[in-house]
C-alpha cells in the first residue's frame, strides 16, 4: 500500500491528554505554553549571543549554537499542534501532516543525539590534547562535524518514516499520544509489524546507545586526564567545562532510553507520555539555563551585551 492511497482519505486523531479532567487540561496547557515560550526565548538568546560575541567564536560554542537551533526546531514540531488541540479540541491530523511531524521530530532528535556525542569529543580534544586543539577542531572540521549530525538525522528520519507510513493503518485512527511518535503509530497497522519493531529497536540502539557509548568513552579519557592534573585551578576549570554537557546528556538520554528502550511488557500510555514530554519539552527548556548558569564565559558575554545596551539607551 503506497503513500498516495492515504493522502485524500485518511487522517488520525491525536489522543493527547483528552482523558484528563478539564482542570488538568487547563493546567497542562498553561504549563506547556510557558515551557515552550521559555524554550524559544532561552535558546534564541544562546544562539544570538554566541553569534554576535566574538569571544564565543570557538568550537565548543559553535556546537552549542547548533544545539540551540536543534532545540528550537525539536519543540516547534510538536508543541504548537498540541497547544492548538487544547484550545480548539480539534485533535485531528492529516496523514501527510502526521508523517511530516514524525519525520522532523525523528530528524531533530537523532541530530541532537549525535551532536551531544560531537560535543563530548570536542571536550576530549580540548582537555586531553590541548596543544593540538585548534588544529584538530578547525573551523572547517567543526562545520563538517555539525553537518554530519544533521545529515545522519535527516537520512535516518526519512528511512524510518517511509518504512512506517507504507503500512496499512486499518485498526484505528486514534494515536494514544500527543504527537505522531513511532511506538504509538506501530500499534495501528493491521499487518505484522515485527520487521518494523526490529528496525525500531536497532535504530534506538544506533541512535541512543552508540552516541552514549562515545560520550561515556570520551569522559573516561577526560576524567583520567583530569585526575593527573596537579593544578587545582586547572582541574576545576576542566570539570566546569564538562559539567553542563554531562547534565544535558543525563537529562536527554535518560528520558529517551526510558521512552524507547523499555520492553513492550512494561508499556504504559501514561508513562510514555510523561517520558516523551520530558525530553520533548523540559530538556530543551532547561538546556539554556544549564549552559548559561554554569558557564562563566556565557554569563560574561550576556552581562556585557545587556550592560552595553542599557548604557547606550541611557546615553
């Protein structure tokens, strides 16, 4: 069955949080609206400040700028549709709309996984081989690494989405989720989906565990190097540059692994939505705070820009 067979006749209904009482829906709408606003504001500030402040034109902040862009896109794929459903009670989404939402969501999610691994590699080079840092992490190399993460995310998402949306969805039109996610869609076809589930498991291993192993291995080497440093100040500075990244990795990967790699026997619609909400909404909102509050260079750049703006207005 091909994509064209569905485009004129099929739409899905996103169950979302419609099973909750009206009061809870109002609370969730307010919470998600505030979260989305803070996500856009925080990541936009990081993106702009890294772009305009020349002291932040280093490989680490180049990747952070890419991360901010990914976070903005990642949340925008799902949140506006969900907020609209809260307001209008219209939870329908077209077949093509659902396919596009899944494709972009998977693309940005996969890009973030590998971008976190690239950021860990950057910290490894900076701390373990500092004399060769600018040679290894040249501007062209940084662009190539960032572009590779975007390409991997795009290729994976197109393959995964095509694989799923060529299935005949005839069991039900209801998606028991607040967006078109892979596990929720795989419960709707009226044919055997074991091949899709195997592919989804393999993809989860590659996209989640492989980058996580690279991050873990990088930090083993980093902390081995740090343990040999004699300077307390040098040790503190090395740890501070890694702390924000470790926090971000822990939040993002923790929620993703709980959402996508738990056995089907433990499946729960409530838990799935909670885990998905955490990595899709909460983590993108927290990342700007994590990277700004724990990073002196970013805080200094922010203060400099804010004070210069206030001073210019006063004069």
